[in-house]
C-alpha cells in the first residue's frame, strides 16, 4: 500500500503537507484549504490518498486516491 499525504498543523510550519511517516513536502500553505488543494495536486500526480487532520492532530477526513 502506498503512503498517503497528510495535511497537518504544527507551531513551526503552520498548515503543511507531509508524506506518511516522512518529512514535510510543502510548508508554504498558510491555510488548511490551501494545504488540501496542494495535497490534492500531489496525490493526483502520484496516485496517493490524502488524510486531513485537525489542528489538534485528530483525523478529520480521508480523501480517496485519484485514479488517472
């Protein structure tokens, strides 16, 4: 199973996109919605799913893989 992209929040980076069990791949988004859009773009390109977390770290929702 391929690793998912996570939309997470940290005090250091704010909202950002990271690869499951990996480092942040994009720390530029300032809003959660912008980070979700960036994750969707990456997921579509790499055929992965997305997990969106709340600010506290709980899972908010899952977005299925984008099939090309």
